[in-house]
């Protein structure tokens, strides 16, 4: 039976998943509150996450560069459900911007300039366009006119629809709204002894914080560590994100994000020399040496991506009063809005969840 709009809901976790869920409930006029585990008040939201155990302290959404890209560069194909996810994503963040009265601040356009690693890759890019492959709707013809600061001997191709979402701003602004309405509580959820558990419906959006509980439901959450550097530089990328496995994303005011590393199944996410070197080494070949030598690193952050076994998100119901939104992995910004919208239709309208995201795919 679907839930009623007059039922009370508690969303646990105020990362991207929890915020998107709150937005969906807000639109429907549902009675809800959002809980998030208290953080050390002396640390700012952009301070690197380290030392404390990841179960409640990890906030992937605050570390993420927030990029979205409809193309998977490994084989030059479109990512899963690219068109639907791009459309729902754009509409959702624009509506949230307007609701929070911060138009133009959350969703940003920044085409990706994919620097080709070799001539075979260049040929594959050209072939995708010639063949009118599905991905061709997202990519532009090969070019050799790279900006002066970029080294691209094999040329490059552009993905014009790519960009980024200012996740810290989205999270902070939505939280301020919730606080102003008395809908936010700093509270750590403990599934085994919470007295409100009898009276409310929970939507568990705890990211890697839900790992142990979800394992009891045969849902594996893999904690995939990543590093991102914040850089100051005079490099001119013509407002494009430059990509060659590692990427450099312009964030305005000569500031760039350089990311990201990827390490599977890490328990504690700590900024390391190794992570920093991997990022710098990865970007060095496509930046002129003069610019590279003058990069100034102003921050180094790390976090744990909550990833599922099959790289598809988890949405569904795991017991009488608990729903799940998790497993956003590396593409939370792009897949999150459509997944949250599917879950809310499942909760209130009894609409079946798409098989690929339904937690029931692991229930046997
Ligand atoms: C280095 C790095 C770079 C990334 N770059 C990108 C990118 O460019 N684009 C992209 O789309 N994705 C990116 N990601 C992935 C993205 O961050 C995730 O997909 C997404 O943020 C996950 O959101 P979430 O809400 O599920 O988890 P989180 O953001 O981790 O939020 C979980 C929340 O639950 C709270 N919580 C946990 N346990 C409890 C508890 N017991 N009680 C109460 N609250 C609790 C935590 O405090 C936290 O606020 C990146 C991730 C990393 C680590």
C-alpha cells in the first residue's frame, strides 16, 4: 500500500541523497524532518575529512567536485540513461535554485574538453560521429585548436552539455531552509534503539554510514575513496573542464578543482601524499610546463563514495517503515534527481521502481 501524504517521514542524512529526497517531500507537502549526524563544530564544511570513523562523519557530497558528464570516456559511449538523467537533473536543480531564491548559483555549465591520449582514440571519436552512434548527440567534432595553455598533440573533442553543481552551496542553502522551518535536527540515527522508529517512516540516505545495516539486507555499500585538490592558477581553459583521465574543472576566480583519485573499499579516507602526486602526475602531460610549475594547491580533500555492487543506485523499501536511497557512486549529481523522483513515486503512488535501481534486485 502506498504511504499517505499525511504520514510523517524522517530523512536520515543530509548529503546529496537526503537533500534531493527532502526536495521531493517538500514539493508534495509531506510532513518530514531531516536528521544529520553532528559534526565537529570547529571544522568548516570544506575541511578535509579524516581521522574520525567513516560511519557517520563521511560526507561525500561536500568533497565532490559536483561534475556531470553524459559521456563515458573509456569507450566513448553515453553513460547509463544519459538523456533521461540529464533532463531530470537540469530541471530539478533549476527548480531548487528558484525555490531557494538563488538563481544561477547551483547548476553551472562547463563543457568538457577531452584531450585525446593517442591517434587511435582520436579515430574512435571520429568513428562515433560518422556512425551516428548514440553518444554522437553529446560530442562535437575533433579539433586541433587547443587553448595556448593546453597541450593536445592528438587533438581534442568537446562535450558541450557537461557542467557542475555547487554541492556545498546546495546542501547549505537547503539546510538553512529546513532550519528556518524547524525541519532539521542534528541527530545520529541508530537503527537498533530509536524510540521514534515505531511512529515514523524513515528514508535512509546515510551514504557509507549505512554500510553495516544495509549488509543485513544483502545490499553491499562499497566505500570508494577519492582525493580532490583545489588549485589557484592563471591557466586559461576557456571555461572548459580539461580532461585526460584526471580533470581540471574551472570554478571561477582563477580557482580550479583537480580530481579525482579512485581507490576501492577504503575504511578511513585520509589525504595522502600519494593521492596528491597521482593527481598532479595525471594532469601534467596536458598543461604547459610554465602553467604547471605555477599551480598553487590551496586545499586537499578526500571522501568515500557510497557505491553499489553493480554501479546502479539503491532505491526501495527494506522493511515496514524504512526506505533506502543510496549507492550514488561516482555520478550522484547526474543520477540522483531521477532516482529520488522514482523513489518518491514508489512511496506515495505505488509506481513500480525501475528494476535497475530497485533494491529488490538483491533481495534473493
Ligand atoms: C573525491 C570525490 C569526488 C567526487 N566527485 C563527484 C563528481 O564530480 N560528480 C558526482 O556526481 N559525484 C562525485 N562524487 C560522488 C558523490 O559525492 C556521491 O555520489 C554523493 O555525494 C553521495 O551522496 P550521499 O548523500 O549518498 O552521501 P553523503 O554525501 O556521504 O551523505 C551522507 C550523509 O549521511 C550522514 N550520516 C551518516 N550516518 C548517519 C547517522 N547514523 N545518523 C545521521 N546522519 C548520518 C552524514 O553525516 C552525511 O551528511 C565524488 C565523491 C568523492 C569522494
